[in-house]
């Protein structure tokens, strides 16, 4: 091998090293893009699961509260039974306050509520999403139990309003509440 061939070979090696360096840079850029896309995918997947959870498509489990509402005692002096029975407005007040306080999932008598749930009063029973339930009503909510209780027990709040309407209310903080999904039959 003569001197010129050696120089040509060294020049070719330099070109190949430069090309390798360029390709390695492109590879690193591609890996960063893939990692970024993978993180975006994981973020979107996490958000989708959170929305499914909030919409009731996934079961909810965690700490929370269990609230029992009972009709008030019969008053023979009252001519109107509406004065001592639970109405949908009572449930709406309670449910809305729990949602505002950060409840991640709510059920009434085991019926998981979702974005399109409806509650209608039919005399002594309440219909929730087409299913009728008599009193007492058990409202369970998954979320920070202390925050949920503080929100409904605030002076002049939901609990005071329910008590003023002669509704009996029992509140229990629970370390574990399990709510089924809206698609669950059990």
C-alpha cells in the first residue's frame, strides 16, 4: 500500500466516522422523540382512565364517607307527609356538595351515579336511573373522608338544611368504600 492509498483510506475513515457521528445524533434525536411520544401516550392513557373512573365506567375504591338519610318521624299534627319524607332535592343538595368537595365517585343505595344520572321523587320512593328505592337512602362517596365530612357539616350547609327539614342523617367516615362501575350488575 503506497502513501496515497493510506491517505485515501484515512480520508475515507474520517468520512465514515463523521457519517457514524451524524447517524448516532439522528438516532439519539429519534429516541428522544419516541420517549416523548411514549410519555404523551402514557399521560393520555392516564387521563382516559381517570375520566373513565370519574364517569363511573371503572369501579371506585378508597377512603370516603357513608351517609344514611332517613325520613323524619311521623308527626300526627302535620297534615302534609311531605314535611317529613326525603325528596330528590335533599339528595341533590348532598350529592352536589360531595362533588364540589372532591368526591371521585358516588352511589345511592348501591346505584353508582354517573354524568347522565337522574333522580326523581315518586312519593315515598326515589327513582335513580330508572330503579326505585325506598328510604332509608345510603349515600357512599369515595374521596378524602375528612374533606367530604367538613364540606357537608359546614355551618348552614347541607347537614343543617337536612336537619331543618326533619331528615335524620348519620355520617360515617370510612377507610374503605367500594363502588361498582355503572356497567356492573352486581
